[in-house]
C-alpha cells in the first residue's frame, strides 16, 4: 500500500494516487456527493457543535471541498476492491453539478486529479509541493512517493579515483518523503542507538560558503585526541555545525544581507574528511557567511540582526526554496545605518532574544513583541549602539514569564548605582 503524488506541469495537474480499497459508484455518492460536496454552508451546519472525532477541523469532507480553492476542475478515478466492481470517474467544476461515468481504470485504488487554476500556479512547482508534503505528511505510516531523487553510491564496477578510493556515482531512486517506521512509533525498550544515529546527520558551514553533510554514525567511534570532521581550505574556517534529520531545510546568511534556503537533501552525505560543496555564492571578496539555520518547524520565523542593532522577524515562507550554491535573496536591506548582518536565527513566540554588545551591554527581549515584517525591509532598532560599538553575539533562549521582570508582586527590584546610570 502506498500513496503517490504526481506533478504534471505541462498539463497543469496534480494527482494524488493510491492502491488502496477504492470506491464503488454508491460509495462515491455517499462520501463525495452527500458529505464532501454538499456545499460549504450545509456542511458547516451539519457538523456545528460536534466534538471529538466529529469536529470539522481535519474532517475528510471539508478537506476535499477545499480542493476547489486551487483547482477549477477535480476528477476522481477509482476501482473498488469489491468483486465485480466497475471503475468509475467522478468530475466537477466546483459547482453543484457533477458527473459519474464509467472509466477504463484497471488497477484497484483511487486517483484524485486537480486541474490547477491560473491563480494557483505555485502548486505546480516541485519545491512548493515538497514543502507541503514535508510539513503535513512526514508522520504518516503509509509510504508517500513523490517523483525521484538523486543518491550517491559506490561504483558497482569498483572504479577508483585518483586517490585510490572507490568512486561515488549518482543514481536515480524513488523519492519517498516519509519514514514509515519512525523512532516515535517504537517502544523505548525496543530502541537502539542505530535508530537515532543512522537517521541523523551533522551539517557544517564555513565562512566562505561551503557546506558538508555527514552521517552522525561516522562520529559514533570517537578517539581521545579527536577525529577529523571536515577539511578546511586555505583562507576559510568552520562557522557552525547543526544536527539534522535528513529532511531538514538549511538557511545560510551573508554579511552582505543575502540569504539562501535549500533542502538538506540537495547536499549528499560525505565522508568526515571531505571539504564539502558550495552552499551559497559570496557577493564580493570581503563577504562571508555569518550564520546557518537548520529548519524543522515550518511554522517558525526567521530573525536577522545587523551589527548596529537593527533586526527583523520575517515569515519562513518569504524565503523561497532554491538549489544550493546560488546567490540567495535579500534578507535585510543593508545600509550605513544598519551595518552588515551578524546573526540569523529561527524563532517563534516561545523564544526570547538576547543581544550583547562588544562593550559588554546585554539586552533581553521577547520575540513575540517583534512584529513579522517583509523580507527585504530594513527592520527596527533592537538595541541602541554607540558610534564605536557593535553587536558581539546574539542568542535565542526560552521565554521567561513576567514574574522574572523588574517588578515582582508590585515591588521594584533594586539595581545598583552603575546600572541605573547606564
């Protein structure tokens, strides 16, 4: 049993196909016509006040009806597993009229075909569909197939490279977007170290824009004097390392104010001593990477801070997914007033932000107090900076309740004289 998602950009269709139990004409009438296609107003009235399993949110009917928000025609082609069933096709343009006719489908299961409207062309882009599937379908126990992906394996012929190592060659393999037996489905007593280390990676970024991904398993046998993690080229240095799941998204930001977002899968796993591949292209010879974010929560926001105390919180969706190695898009409008970019973090309302200046001044603020702004704006002043001062470091921490503020139960917390003068 599996679900397959098929994108046909030429014919402007998105198909969701399974090889499950299928439906008969009577079942289409029951589940599609009578429930899902009964009309939004009637549907809401039917389930108003219901609780538990009968709530509207997440219900099949409303979910199917919403397909017409992006499609001007929907077709369902299905063949039931029941003996002597005939394949049928249901079709509608979103109004109360629909047709049910016989069709030539041979295989058991159901196909739902969305004919995407002109105003919803984003749903014909592979990156957009990948984003949706990763966000909503990663946890499903049924395999979900979406096209193919490139993997690298040892040469079947045993070819060697110049160093005498077996060459790595690329192969196209089915792209299953979910792990149908994730660690959270197992009992703690059944879990082994391999369940964790074989499904996680360490991704590193250098100041010159190189990135390298290595399986966590390769670091499972440490030595007392350490082991090689990455080969650094002359004039470069390691900036950050993040733990990822293999399906994370990576963001790199430059001092010049540009940022790039790409899928971790675009970076193939390498050995510990490899130097990596190009993650982002620098804007000029004095430019450098100032931070990396590994995104797993697609609802989080991106927060950037400049060296003169300006910052901005933007929606993750403002940064389109591209291939690694590009020049990126503007994440902050850099000017003489803002200074260069110095930090990038992924945040949400449960975080606080701590900023410290090179002069030793620190400030803490709630992320929820920062409004979400456009990607290419200049941002707002987060902290006052003197002419000869600049930001030294930025960190996100867990938000603390109001009980930790300067007033507790109406009693002012005393500060010393020097702090008051500041």
